[in-house]
C-alpha cells in the first residue's frame, strides 16, 4: 500500500515505520505524503488506540532528503513546508490518540521535529536528537521553534537550535525532552510498557487531554478552565467514564474500550 | 464557623485545613464552598500575610468525592466546575498573598490541582501527587491542564496526565513541581521556613509579583515590560518600599508591614 | 567614546563591559543610555557576529544605582523603566546576533534581568544571580517576570522572585537558567568555546532563530509553523545556506560569512 513507509496494526497498536534505511530514512516528497495519509488513516480507524512512530535500520530520520532537494532548481522552502511538513506536524498534534516515538537512531533536522511533535518519546540511549538546520545556514522548522522552548526552556532551546548540539538519551530525559531512555537492546521492552498501557486506556479522554495540552501552550488560565469544563462534559458522557466509575465502586480493574 | 474545614490565623499565618479525614478529605459540594469563602476571608483580612493550605489526617485531598457524586443522577460536570472548582482555583490564583501547600499526604485529581495552584509546594517525601482523572475515563481539570505544562514541560505533562503516574516528593522537586521535599517528620519545620519569611515580607510587592506571573503565562515580552512598569509604580508608593530603602541605606534589617 | 562602559570588537566578537567597578557596576542613568547606544552599534556593524556582555571588577552588575536614585526626589519608576530599562531589554532581544553573558560576579535586580535577557549565560560557579527587588519592597522588572517562568517554570519562578534567593552557577545550570557553569579561573575558556563557534556561524539564520524563539514565547503552533515558513524562506536565500549545502555535498567544513 505504501512505498516508503510500513503501516501495521496489531491489537490496538499501529506502528508506522519510516522505510528508506539506505538513506537513513531521509524525507523525500513521497514519504511525507505517505506519512500524512497514514496519520489520517490512524485517526479514522477505531482499532488504532495508540501509534508507534519509528525508523527502519540504523536511523530514525535524517531529516529532509538534501540530495533530492538539490536537484530541484525551483525548490521553494515555503511550498515544501506548506504542503509537506506543516500538514504532517498538524496531523500529528491533531491525532486524538497518543503517538509514541520509538527513537531507534539519529533524529536530525525535520526528523528531530517529528520526534518532538510526538506525545511520548522513548529513546535508545546510544542515539541522539540534533537540530541540524544551522549546519547548513537554515532555521529550525516543522514545529521545532514551538516545541523546543516548551520542553527545555528558552535558554537551552536557543543553544540547541543555534549550535546544533547532540542530545543523547539520558540528557534528553534530564532536559524533559524524552520520557524514557534505555539501552538499545531494551528499547522494545520500554516501548511496550507504554503501548500496553495506552492500548487499554480510555482513549477518548486521552485524545481530549492532548487537545487540552495543545491549547494550553498559548492560553491563559481562564481559557483553560473553560476548556476543561467543555472537555470534561464530553469525557463524562463516554462509555469509559461509566465503566471507570463502576469499576471503582466495585473495586475491580476497569475495562476501557476507548470511547 | 466552618463544618468541613478549619481556619486559623496566628501571627500573620492563616492555616486552612481540609477536615474530612474519614474520606481522605474528598471534596463534596459543601467543602468547596467553604474553601471559596475561606479564601475570600483570607484576601480581606489584613492580619493574613501568608496562607498555609493542608489536610487533616493521612491525606491532603483525594479529589472529588465520587460517592457523593454518584448518588446525584442529575450531576453535571459543567455545573460542578463552573460553580465549585473553577471559582476556587481562580480565588487561589487571585489571592494577592502567597499560598503554601503543606502536602501532608496524597493529592489526587482535583486535590492535585489544588496543590499545583498553590504558589509554594512543600511535600513530605513519603507522599505523592497523582492526576487520577484518567483512571476513571475523565480529563484533568481544576486548572491542571494550565499548570502542569508550565511546571514540567509539555512532554512530561502529557505522560503524567494520561498515565496517571505518582510523583513522590523528591521527583516533584527535580521536575520543578514542588519547591521542597522533606521527610514527613520534618514537614512542619520545612513549612515554617517559608511562613517565617512570608509573614515578615513585603506582602504588597509579593501580591503584585503573583499577578505578574499569572499574566506572564500567556503574554509576550512587550506586554510584560509594560505590566512591570505599572506594578513597579504601585510597589514604589508602598510603605514597605520606603522602609526597604531606608533600611538599606542605614544598613539594618527592614521591618515590613505588608503594605 | 563611552564613559561607563567599554566597547571592543576583535575578530567578530564585540565585548561590552560594564565599567563602574567601584560601585559593582550599578546602573545609573548614563550607563543605561550608553548600553542602549552600544547595542544599536553592535546591531549595525557587520563585523560583529556575536556580543559578549560582562562586568569589570568583582561584580557583573548590582542593578539600579540606589544611591543615585535616592537623591532624586522626583524619581519615577515608570519613567525610568520606560526610558532606560525597557528599551535596553528590547534592544537585547531584538539584536539579530547572539548575546553571551559572561557572568564574572553577582547579578542582582536589574543586573539579574540583563543576564536572563542574554541568549547564552556562562557563569562562574562561585557567583550568583539574585532577584533582589523584593528585599526593598519592589517587584522584579526589566523583563524578569517574562524570562524567569520561561526558564525555570512557574513555581520556582515565584520562589526566586518573592524570596530573593541566590542561584549559584551549578544550580543555575540544573534549573535551566544558565548554559554553562565553570570555576572562575576557567571562565574565559568557557566563554571562548561559544564565541569561537558563533563568530564563524551562519549569523543570519541565528538571528532569525532568535526572533522565532522570541515569538514562540507567546504563540500557538499554527502561528509558529507559519513563521518558520517565513523565516526559512529568508534563510534559504542567504549566502550561508548556499555555502552550507555546497560544503555538505563536497564533504568539507562550511565557511560562513554571517549573511
């Protein structure tokens, strides 16, 4: 179905794998459109309760495919961001399901932005994130200028963006970028802790909380109190809320269906 | 005067104690209205220079009283947040005096939000905060969606909100949620360091800085520079500013009266 | 040329030194106007690729010159902030070049704000930052109410602002305020790592990223994605982008000229 990515759903967990290992999963035009399509699919399909985003081979994603870009004389950054990267980041943030980034290898440039745009970041401690844009005289894009200061504070964000330093797994956890760092050999076990939880979680409420945190990034307390009220009213009509309260009163484990 | 809380003022320090220890200080309708009233009282009374917020018994606050809520067939989340929780959080944030949360035990759900809405959080290291909403299919409320990302960053906020993990005292300090963690046996000593300071501090300036930080959460630099100007002009006409400068020039300790 | 500061440019690095060591570089009217002028000069001059901001003698900057202010009966905080401090902070944040604060000694009050307004903060570990305003009944100003919560989170910001605690170098790095802490004897070496990098970096892209991070502090994701697009289009027409891509394809080190 897809040429440059793999898409696979097993027991509520949809794994989207960047699959151009021969170029460290660099992003050409086609792969970004395939990713957009895959995210729309994951949004629609009820059996998807959580998405795992990862890379085939040694890298997670080396960012924009520079060689592909260089050939194109009429290449416009504006058009590329407008059609390819910005919709991709928006789809990730608007997907009402958790996205776990399984960082199996380097995440550079736009690849770094994809990692930051995920909800949960699980990193192999041997690998790193790098805002590599500055190395070729560009600015960070694909949402990094929004995500980075909200993760590490304004000062560290300036340093990482303008010096292009590498952030390995352990430092990423200390800085608040990554949720978990683990030796590569244990990466799948670490990811499984999250997928096992999220595939059985009240997905509806989680999707609403993702929207709330999106909105919180640029709202005042009054607006958030209003929005919490709006979202709680929705969550409170869900099957999973009824089940949650029943289970609490009956002192048993809740069985959530995600709606 | 109150049925479900205790309210006591000693030497400038007003202690508000949630007092339903038999249900881990769960929040029924009455207790939230009493809390609202107590905060209005603390705002008005000049002898109150700092508020300590704590719980009777083993818990700080277990959140909404679920058993009380379940009995009410017509229960509306929207009405409950609008009348009970949102005004309570607004009163806390608008109180022009510091609120120290003395976290003597678990703070769950709306109880966690009350801890986060405080200005200074002092935790017994044996106890924890938990955004327990997700466990019954609900979204975080009472301001948690506003406070949490501003304390721990967007990524950790998502994890804590959607996985409902426990944050014990030491981790809370590392994450920037709590100001201090201490063994339970030393909790009162730790709180006293803060109350001794704040009851003798220039309360007027502190109240203004609390307003400034409230506003900073959703303002740009230009707006904050303007607002600093406005607030400094007010602080500069206070008794405590005159006293502060006099004490500085006379090389003695200032004696602030809070106005 | 200047009476109270030193201004010196060597190989792309402009060093601006507060030069009133006899009063710990306290800020009188004249020195703030000289600083404003120096920043305008640094903005205009192409040979300046990076600015180092430091203090002569034992202190970095002890803040407002209280003794100078006390003599002036008609002193207005509002006028002082409007004419002196707020334009200074705005000039620092709008300078499209990195500002490295070489913190050689105490930074108090408005001096602390100057350190926080810098892009990169390198601290001698023996020295400290302190929001000393509260000690004389004033509120933090000169941008501290904007910068502090974006660096350390809302809770620690309240504590530091209202208690006036000292933050030494190592703690400043842990809190995310400072980028680097080092023994005083190695301060120049530590600063040199940054200046060596920035004087040879793609300054145009870095200036754009500084603007992006300024804007990110109060923008939503959608606005930042649009702004990234706008800035990338500008960076993509620079000499340094062309050089960066050429160097990448030719597998050599890029030689950036800052435009």
